[in-house]
């Protein structure tokens, strides 16, 4: 089958014929239906985040089950599923304490399956499976615990986005920060993830949602998802503008780009008693400076949010419900679609700042 292979950082992905083993126990082979073009993959392509190489990237996906391994009970051939890039083992302290997004077994086995081995091979080498998903390929073998069954008539590109950007963004507001109605919110970085933070804040009843981005087109797009104000840091001091607009800072500030500079700005944008939530992944090894006096003297809270602090096996279905009941707009986020062969072009466009989310369809 065809897959996009990352051989070395800072090289284009290569479309190659690769081998995929049959599923082992508690694993499932799926045909990928749609895969989102997310910045997290770009971090690996650029070496800002590290994965074993060669690797198949892609972690925001939906699929149709083809074959199940021994012992699989969650899904059957023909089922449509949303893929989770943090499948749960169900046994580790994180899973048992209700924080399945931090599953210890998944973290320990990384881009291999739960038994520590790989199903993907190319040129005599094993390929890493990003997030145990690796959906930049025609097919994948994934743990059954990473497959959340949905109705067969649910749109598969929307399902793919629920697998990362929707749950990450909306979840950061509802589950990580628990924003109350009437709050003031700032969102720094309004791409695929940040737009979902914006619409999560609208869903939570925030009265003011300030979108911050260096791209004017992204700002204008953000107003469609609930941004009440927009700020471009290239036009002036955005931090001062946020403080002026809100009488000293917002109740909740979210970082959805991924850099130490924007992390610092996010912390600074939170008001006295306010909360700063870091959602984006900065390059590995970077440190952000935080004003420790403001942290203490103003009793600010600084939080990280991974996968929207969600429990994917439960919370994907909340996102499905928000979409079906019109509380969030996912169709409007999808602005372009590509074939797998166009994947490098898709990432050039993401980096150039085309608004919304791109999706690879199969
Ligand atoms: N200040 C504000 N916004 C910025 C800045 C900046 N200094 N630099 C870039 N941006 C904006 C971009 O213009 C873009 O609109 O941040 C947005 C990032 O959006 P995408 O490239 O679509 O990235 P996305 O897929 O949303 O991921 C954002 O979340 O999950 C993580 O790894 C992911 O770190 C990444 C982050
Ligand atoms: Zn992602």
C-alpha cells in the first residue's frame, strides 16, 4: 500500500509502497478515509519534535475497519471510526485516574504498537507509526482502543478533525480550563486548533473572545467561529491592546501556535487570578520565560492542555453531538482537500498560512 514516508527531517515526504502486517491481538486494520493536515506533523518534518525515522506521520484521521485481530470486541469489519492518537491501555495509573489522554503505556511505547513492535515496513526497515495512527497512508494497523465507532452516515472528513483539532481546541476550553459563561478569552494563534479554541469559547458562553494572529486572513476567518475582536501583533503591541480592552487582562488566555514567545505572551495576557493554557507544542528544548512575581502576586494559573484534557473514548462523542446539534461548525473549518500525492503541497500551504484546515482524502 501507499504511504507518505518521512525519511529524514527537512526533506520532503516520499510517497512509497510500504508493507503493512496483519493486525495482531487487540489490533485492527483499517482503510484510511480522511487525514487532517495538522502542524504537529510539520514539527516532526522540521525536527522541532523528534520521532524515530523512517516514519509514517498523520495523527488526525478517520477510517473504515477492514480486519480485526484476535480478541477485538470494540469494532467489527465495516465499522466507521475516529482514530485516537492516544489509545488507552486502561490499566496504567493515568488511565485509571481518568486521564486517558496521558496513558503511560502509550507514552512508553510511542510510535510502536502496545507490544513494542511495528506493523509497517519499508526497504527492510521498520517504520514508526506516529501516535499509533500513521494515517498518511492508504491503510493502517491501530490498537482497537484507538478506534471510536461512529454512525456510517457521519461525514468522515469531520470525523478526522474530531480526532485532533476539534477535541484539542474545544477540549482545552471545556475540559482543561473549564471556562465559565461571561468570561473574557484570548486565543493566540488561530489555525486549525486555535479556531476550535475560539468556537469552544463561544460554546462555553464567553462574552469576549479576542483572536490574535500574525495573519490577517486567519483573524477574519476567526470571526466566523465566534471571535469578537481581532489583533495582529504586527500592527502594534497586542499584549497592551488585550490589557487595554479588558481592564488588565483576560480571564483565560490560550496559546495555539507553539513557541516560547507566544507562551510568554499568553501568560502575560491573563488577568489577576486568570488562567493561561498552553495548547501548542513549542520546539523541543525551548524554554519560555514566565514572570514569577506575577504568578504569585496575581495568583495566576499556568496550565498545559494535551488532547484537550479529553478522554477520547468518551469525549469524541461529545464533539460528535456538538457538531450534530449545530453547536460547533466543523464543515466550515475544512477549506481544502488533497490527495495523498499532494501532501508536501498541503504542508507548504499550511506553513504559508492558508486559513482553516486541509484534509487528505482517499
Ligand atoms: N503570534 C500569533 N499567531 C501566530 C504567530 C505569532 N507569533 N505565529 C504563527 N501564528 C499563527 C499562524 O498564522 C497560524 O494561523 O498560528 C496559527 C497556527 O495554525 P496552524 O499552522 O494551522 O497550526 P495548528 O494545526 O492549528 O496547530 C497549532 O497546536 O497541536 C498543536 O502541534 C500543534 O503546535 C501546534 C499548534
Ligand atoms: Zn494535531
